[in-house]
C-alpha cells in the first residue's frame, strides 16, 4: 500500500468533479486500500479520491469510535464506490468540521442531521442505508468533495476568510 499525497487548499484539484467508477476491479480496490492507508496516516476519519488527485467517485470512512466511553478507537472501515445521497432530512445538526485538505482548521458547519445513501463497496455489492450523527455529517462532507465542494463553502465569507488567514499564518510558521 502507498501513502498518497493529500491536496491542500488552494489546489485547483480540490474543485474537480469526480467521474463515476464504471467497473470495480483490482485497480479500484488498490486505490481504496491506498486511500485508507493515507487517511489513517493523516489521522483522519474520511477521505475522498479527489483529495488525493484521483477524479473518481471513491470515498473511504472510518469514524474509529471507541466501543465504550474512554476506550480505544475501533477501526470499522467502509469503502464507498459511487456514493449517492438519495434523501436528506429537514432537521439539521451542527458539527465542528475539519478537513485533511485544510489542515488543523475547523468550523461549525450545519448540515442535514440524517441522510439516505446508496453506494457499492469494494467487492461490488450494493448498499443503501440511512445514516445519522457523525456518519451522516462525514458522508455528506466526502460526497461534497466528489462534487468539488469544500466545508468552507458552507460557512460565511467572514468565517471562511478568518479560517484561511489562520491557515496562511500556520503555514508561514511551519
């Protein structure tokens, strides 16, 4: 497996709209494995293919939530091929979102609290599931990436400008 390079703002590749995956083959499975390896190495919980310069509709997520409070994180990786939002709730939830492509920067983002998603896994099996909580937020965030949308597009211009100034200052200090 290979650790891939994660694109960071303002890389124009982050605005690319990903193409659907026609066939799930060994190359797609290898890409998914590399994406998981990259996500874990970067200490993230989700990664879209466009974040590593691959314009295909691929997402990996592992919330790594402990099974018990204060317990060790448990890996439960999920690969999404051609994920599609079928429905989103009117009810919203706000999470302090971050992104591997906008390192160490976070902002409160309001999104639908629940969603129904359809996808295929790395073996080609079809799935459809209603999601809520952090998983609903994460899959919406990653599908946004596949459509060239960043979490900063969901916040006010003032907050976005402040976040980008903090990022520039952090980069200068590094």
